[in-house]
C-alpha cells in the first residue's frame, strides 16, 4: 500500500509545518514516510509545497503523482492538477475560483470552507492549513486520535490553549469531510505501533557530528545548509557545544580552524557560494595540518544560481578547491543513516590524518524529512589519532633556543600533534611552507619533503575507505548496471522494483567515498558489467569523469538532470525502457527534463 499527498500554498501559509505533521502521523501508525519540500527563494509569495509519501514497504524519495492535493490557494491547483494519480482528489478552499482549471475526468475537486471551519472552531486564519490536514486524514479514513497525539507533542511548548485550537481546527476539517462523504480511492489504517524517528539529512549530519565528538560549529546561513546551524544551536546547551553564527563564510571557516588548532573537534557548514569564499582558508588548514570538517550542502550553481533547488554540481570544485596539492577526503552520504555515520567518521578521519574532510550532501537529502530506524550509536568510536596525551606522557624538556618538531617527517605522513600551551611543545603553525618545527622555510629540499610527507597520508588512509556497495544481483547477471553517488541512492532504490516489474534486470552500485578512490576496489565493484549508466544531478557527468581519471573506467551512458529537481524514479525507469527498446544503442548522454515547465518563483508567468 502506498499513498502520496501534496500540501501546497503560498510561503507563510504553514505548508512545511503541515507536511512534517503528516509525516509524523503516518510514521506513528507504523508506515515508512518521506516529506519532500519545494519552494522558491522568497520569504513571502511564490509557491511552496511538501510531498508526503507513505508506504507499508521501505521507500526512499519522492515520486511524480500525488493521490491527494491540499490546495491552500489557486496556484496549488494549477501547479499540481496535471500530475495527479488516477482517481486523485484535490481538496481546496471554497473561496478559490477553480472554474477555469481543466482537469482530467478521473480527478475530483472538493471545495471546503476552510476559513469558516477554522473560525467556528475558535482558530485563526493562519490555522487553515491545520483544518486542511484534518480533512486530508479524513479522506483516507485515518484515525483522528493519532493526529491529536502528534499535536500535543508538537505544540506542548506553546501551552494547552494553542494545542486545543489546533486540535479543534483539525477536527472541524476532519468532520466536514466525513459528513460530506469525501473519500480518496485509498483507505489507510495504522498497521503497527512501532516507533521510528523523523529526521532530515541535515539533522542527521548534525547528530552524527555531535556523536562524533564535535564541540565547535560555525557558519553563515546559506540554504540548504542553514538548518545544520539551526539544529546545532537548538542542541548547544544539551551537548555542551560552542556554536557561532559569523559575519560571513570566511570568518566561519577561520573560527573553526582556530578552534581545531586549540583542540576542539570543529566543523563548518555552507553551500557552494559560501564554500567558494572558504577555499583560501581550506588551504591554510591543509598546510598547517589542522583537522577540519566541512559540510557542503549543494544547490544549483554557478554563483547564486537557484538557491532553493537541488544539484550535484560541486564535486569537481570540492576535489580541487584551494591552490596547490594536498590530501583531502570527500564523502557523500546517500540517506539519513549514512548522513549520521559518515559525519561521525569524517571527524575521525580529519583528526587522525590532520586533513580537511568534506561531507557532500544536497538540497534533496539535506532538507527532506525521512522516517528511519534509530541510529546505532554504539557503532561510533572517537579516534583522535596522534594527538598526544601530555598529561600522562609529558614531553621531554627542549634544549635552549629550540622548538618542538610539530611537522616531523614521518613514514606514514602523520606527525604528532599537541595543543597550544603544552609544556615543551612550542612550535609555529602558519599558512607558510615550513620546516619540521613549523618555522617558515623556502628550502627546496624541505619543501619537497613536506609535500611528500603530506601526500603519504593517502596510502595509510586508503585502508579506511569503504568500497562502493553493490545492490542487487551480480553485474554479470543483469543487463545493465546503474551507478550513482550521494542522494541518487534515494531515486535509484525506488526505481529498482519498478524496473523489476517491467522485466528489466538491473543492479546498482553506490559510492559514498568519492575521494580518494581505491582503483582496485572500484574495478572489482564494476567488473563483469555488461552496460553501465552513470546517473548524476549535474550537466557534465562529473563523477563519471572522476572515475575515468583515476581508474580508466568509462561509462556506456550518462543519465543527467540539472533543472533543479532530483530524479524521480519514474523518470529513471522511462529512460532505461527507451534504452532497452533501442538495444542499448544511441546517444551516450541522456538529459532528463521535467515534461511540464513550471516556475514557482513567478506564478504570474502562468497567469496566476
């Protein structure tokens, strides 16, 4: 059983809150649930929507066709009427003039007096979304008591009066639908009392970092990374963190580097434009061998691009940011479980190898809300590498006029590290090339030795890299192998059963460790593939190029999408069906574009 509902309206109408409440309602009934938001970069105006998808089987991301649309304004009817599932219904405020909209015959329109119902229940105009939520639950015959429990939890900090008004408004919408015989083609009842957690990708990155020992976080707000800052601030006191909203991104990364130098596990968060401002400091962290973790939540670029939409266009930038050569790690979680565990791992890698580690997410994963199992926190272990415990083992007394050798040339490339103020651990740490004490040096031999020392970390680091995971049958048992990284996992996982239903045998290879790459691991994972399709949310098949550069492996096809939306599973299935029909011959590059050209930023463009 699967059900998809869209809540849609103008920014400020409570669309996002309603979506999250609905996700909680169905999760509490034992369902797998996802809330996928879309919105333009406007504080007021434009069009906002949250798609809530639920199923009694595991699901991973959004789909194209809703069963129910809750339209809080006329724009919502226009934007979503053509994508309705067969027999779908649109619930909307009766004050909206819907006469000009031409719908399919199987789609039913149900006007509701939302404002009147809300006012009669003692609520305010802003609670129309709550009445609409009650109406949507009634349409699928879902027990109202579940919503009551959710609202008590959600609004308890605001007091009993607020709880009562919201419950009464929701009940008014619920009863109106029940009394007027409005029904969806699907009926939903709770199937289990098993509890799951509800969390976004950014929240999972935050919690993974906290469990991984982070003590300092700094950021300048930038969509879609901003909610990491919000969630860090919410948890600052509970976990004894220091969180700083800085004046800009340059300050943010320098704050974090300074905190790391002082011994605190530190992290900074941003999106592409903010990361562009950080790259000089990134190089300083690299040459001073100061651990730093950067959460890079991608959005559409270049420059300001489309600030509130999704893309995977920053990979090459992350691999090559800042001048010169130095080791770094780039990780890309594919779901909220991986967000948690890879974020914890990032802090270990950064400190053990004294390097920058970049966690790459994107708007789709960062801001969508997912039901998931509780994180197994016992799996997280904090490893601080060669940070010396000088309380147990004091450093030997330095001879007069000498410094401690912070950057000793070592076989594994990693030098011992002490905190500022450590007796007999005096050294220099700057942005300049240096000798073993950290003092600036332009010796040709020392420069060569220090570059080689830093590079040797990669050999040791390779042992900690996870191989790409193969999902499904062996490569030689399927007709085509799909390959992706990061949040593409969500779309492809939902496409796999659809392809199986159509008799198309595929498997999926997913990468979370993007750099450095272990050539043998990659070749082993891809060996035996008959046809390969790299799927990416960018226009130049960036990771396919990285694979070719470092392993010599070339993809047979690139399936690309870069319009601001993630891949929907139906789109992947449609394109693979076309390829199969053509016997996997044709253009190497497949560009996927939404069939309907919509713009949430300027509804007036559509005559709304």
